[in-house]
């Protein structure tokens, strides 16, 4: 036997000694003995052994099987496994690495020698076959024809052109699949018969056969198939050469569709010669420019823009495009039919032939009139908003998620100088400008704002020995593009005067409240939505008595209107008062004690601008007054009777109160005394 160079990978030192002795007796050269897979890989790269004896269960990060996989992939050296493990799972895993032997410990010297020789011979044979197959494979891989090799109708090989035909780039999608699963049913029978005749030697070649093939995406192609018998991986195989007949028709169809698409595209598409002459013109271009093809073809492209300088346009359209290969430019023009000012965006690029020679230009025209007008409106709006922004009575700071100030209005800059004694610069940190803010508190508030939470605060600030009050508002700013929040706004409003006024009002309220509560009149103060803001003691007592419930701030005034008034009627009166008019009315009300008369008033309460802000509804018990008026009216009626009775005797009997009034004449006649 020929002497072989051997590397042993085994972590058992005793076995290593045995292997060393066996290999010496067999006439082989031991290049090295290694116990670790990683070390073995490094040494094998340098020593280039003829064969490797590999233990499966090695110590270290990788075992013998993984080590073998790496060695085979990198160095193509035959490996013989040596192991005491006879578990089927281990053996199956080892076989998957295409090893050249599996010896079970303890190892016999003669058996070892035979396996080493067989491994080297088989490896040489496999390499020769691999080289021949690789040469053959390289030849057909680059073939422009689709080539498929089938064994027992199973696909074993597909070249690059074949993969393209089947609409895939991965050969794994095709291997080990039945070739006839890609052939529609009507074509399977004749082809299977020809395949069998070729395998049986009845025919030498598979002559041209028309058929259809389905791709992996179930797309059908019209093809022609020829074939021959070959040997592939030690087996009889049929090599098929498939030509796609649909390419020409598909190309023609595609060109027709593309022409239709181009011609009917909404945007304008035109081609221009190197001399600046229009050579094609689609419907979109006709719509945009208002010229029909017969009017515009073979005319200069610059004629579309009569208000522009010809030389300038020639330089932009032709020379710049040829220089940069593609450009974009915006132009305006007057529409020839409507006379309207229009805006277009031209995208120009070069046209080349199959030899990459520039033959002309293609121009895509997009009507951007609406966008341009919207941009102009937006610019106006931005200017208006900027004016509002800078004219605001609040100092406003826009802050990003890193707490840097992105923008601020005029008043904010004034506040920074006047109150905060600092200047706002580009990317100033909010805490540098607003140093008086409590970092712990406000950092949390800022984080909440970036999560979509708004905050409304009031804070005092001592400035030049004078206390100022500020209303501070923190609210998130949502992005227009994706509605995300990556910035927030913090605004300051000096409410010192308001606080002073509120304090004065509180003091005034404290003085007036005893008078308000001691009044016998029932006062109800509500907002314009009839929600109660305040009420006095007399109002509270009458509500408890007549409605048997407690009155609270925020209650609806309409809930306490007696039924005798009527909801609709009171609503009319309330709305009239909201318009600034004083309303007075009286009503007789029944309760558990009988009935009484009440006089009601609706008074509008206005602010300093004269605008109604509150409604004061107040009532007064006028029962005694009404009774006195009724008695007075009766007396007047009696006197009228007496006056009209002359010398005759008269009497007046009040049945309701069981009272009798007798005139003096009548008393004298019937003898009544007082």
C-alpha cells in the first residue's frame, strides 16, 4: 500500500498512542495528533494530510462531526470517523457529512489500513468525477438554452437559463421534483412515451417536440423540447434542451402594451431629437400643453414656451441633459386654449440604442399647477401664521425631544431678555433659557408632553423684587406626516394683572357675601349654559322646601323652575336675557302651605367689554303685596257701587271670605249697626 499522510483528531491519549503505533506499522506518516476541533482545522490547513481520523465526541466548542463539515467545505480532505458510539442518531448525523468510513472502537489495525486506502482511492475517484461534472456543468451553465437533466423523470439539474424559464433563481426550488408536474396534462402522454423510447434505446435522440411548460408561478410557456441520453451521477439520464417560443410573442405584446401605456399615461411623455425637435407626443402631453400630435410633431420643443429665451431653453433641455444624463426643471407657460398660467415639471433623460449611443431625449411632463398654487397659498398661510405667532400675547417656545429650543416668537425673545435675563440662541436648551423651572418637575412634564399629555400650570416668579404670575401651558405638537409626537410647545402668559384683579374680586366678594346671604330675595347666578355658579341662603332654603333636594354649584338652573312657569316659556326668557335684556315677570306658585305670589327677574351680567357673561336670576315673595292690591281693588269696586247707588241702599257679600259689606243707607233701612 502507498504511504499516506495522516492527521488524528482524538482526545484520548492512550488511543492516540495506539493509532501512532498502528500507522507506523502500516507505513503511514502521522503528521499530527490533536484533541480539539478548532486546533485541528488550523493545523489541517497548513499540513494538507491525505486522510483524517476523526473522533466524534471531542472536548471543546465543536464536536468531530461539526469539525468534519468545516474541513470538507474548506479543504476537501477525506475523513474516517472513529467512535465507540453506535447510536443510530449519531451514525445518521455522521453519514450526512459524506464521510469516507466509520470505524467502531476498539480499532483493528488491518481494518484501519484497509479503510485508509479505500478512503484515499474513493476520494480520488470522486474528485475526478467532480472535475468532469464541473467542466460539463460549467459548459451548460452558461448556455443560453434552457437545459434540464432528469433521472427517472426527476429533475437533477437545471442551468441558469432554465431557472429563468421556471421563474426562480434558486435551483433548490426545482431539484428532486417530477419534471412532468410542470407539463400540462395534454402534453404529458406523448412526452412520457418518447422518454421511455429513448431510455429503451428505440430512438437515439428526442427530436423536436412542441409542448407547454408551467413555471413555478403557474405561468404557461409555449416551448420546443429536444433531448438526448447521457450518464449523470452514475445513472442513465435524459438531457433536455428547451427553447422558449413565447419570447417573441410576449416581447411584441409587451411593446404594444408599453406603447399603449405611454400613449395613455396621465402625465405628458414626449421624445426629442438631439436637434431639439419633438418626435413623439402622447395624450398626456396633449392634455397638458393643449396641442394635438399633428400640430406639434416635427416642431421645436422650445416653441411650447414662447415667453422663454430660446437659447436658454436649448441649453437647459438639450445640453444639460446630455451632460448630466437626466435633469429636472420647473417652467411656467400660458395655456394656448385657456390663457391660464400653468406650471410644469420636466424630467429629461437621454435615449440610447442597443449600442449605448445617445439618439435623443425623453421628456416626462407633470402638471404641477395645483401643487404650485397650493404652495403659494401655503406660503401666504405660513406668513399669516408667523404674524399671528409673533403677535401672540403669550411667549411661545417650540422644543424638540432633546429639550432644545427649535423656535420662539417675538414675545418669547422679549421674555428671555426681560424676565429670564438670557438670550435665545440656535439649539438652546430649554433649561438654559428657563433656568427658574424646577428640572425634576418639568422634565417629567416634558416627557408626558412627548407622550401626548397637556399640562396647564400657574407659577409665581420674583423679578426685580416684584412678584409676577405666569400661566404656563405645555402641550404636544403632532407631526403632519405620520402623526407622531417628537416635539412640544411651552408658552408663558403674564397673568399678574389678572391675579391682582382676582384678589380684589375675592376681597369684594368677602365683603358682599354677608349681604348676599342675608337677603330675603332668592339669588341664582348661572353661566350662559344655565349652570349654577353661585346662590344665596334664601335660594337654598326655598329649593329644599319646594323641591326637597339640595342645590349645588354646577346644577342646571332649569331644574329648579316651578312648573307654573313652564320650561319653554322660561327658556325664551333666559335666551332674551342672554341677549343683554332685563326680564321681569310674576307667577302664582302652589306648595304644601298653599299658594304664594313670586316676582322673578333675569338680569344679564356683563364684563368690561359689554359682553354678557353671566345671568342673575332672582325671585321675591310678593304674596302680601298682591293681597293688598287685591283688597284695594275690592274697596275701589265697592266705592264705585256706593257712588252709583245714590240714595238707595246697597250691600256687597264676599262669598269667598264670607264677608258682608252694607252701605249706610241700607243699614238705616234694615236697622243694622256696626
